[in-house]
C-alpha cells in the first residue's frame, strides 16, 4: 500500500517549510485541516516544482511542471503534544473527465513526525479531485475529499 522511508538528515522540516511557504503564491493553497473526533488530518496538494531538487531527490519525488504532490499527516489531539500517528492510507485522484489514478503513498518518519506523500500527474489548468481513505486502528476510519487546481509553470 505504501513504502516507508526513514531519513538520517532532518530534511522534512525543510520540505514542510517549502510547502507552507508557497501558500502565498497565487496558484497554491495553504495547508488545510479536517478534524475527525480526536484527530486532526492536515493535507495539501501542490506542484512538485515548488520543492527543491535536493528534497525531491532525497524523497524520490519527480520534479515536473506536470507532477503534483499530496502531503498528509494525522495528529492525535487527545494526547499531550498532539503526536503524529501511523495510519493506513490509500487514495485516488480523478479529473473532470473521470480519468483516475491510484495514489501510491510513501510514509516518511523523522523523529516523532510521520507524513504520507504521493505524486499525481496533471495537465495545465486542471482541477483534480482527491478521495483518501485513512484508518487508525478502531479509533479512526474516515474518508478525506478535497479538490486542487493545478497549473503548469
């Protein structure tokens, strides 16, 4: 379902900073959050060209004007410090003509942080619909749905 990556260098904070920094750019959206019970699900989708070549290489991401990146993390708000939790995650992306692609999530762990990333191809000025299933034992079983419009730079 997904691959797990463990990193020796703290590049994830750089990746997240890059992702959050781009939120002020016209065609990118800031990180979004959905609260489900005691869990906060943080998600965002953006063009892979917003990340640096070094980060892309480290995480095995293809940087391309036609390649998007989906980033998901789930935090347990009922515990002190709101720790990230490892989840079962799967999803699909489809466009307006209903062309579908299965998202291949990679799990990234650094310290106490856990992130799930997947790549999605797109065309210029294309809206992509995401449906992502997230499960954490018997405590969380939900579906996250959102849309993102992508542009070729």
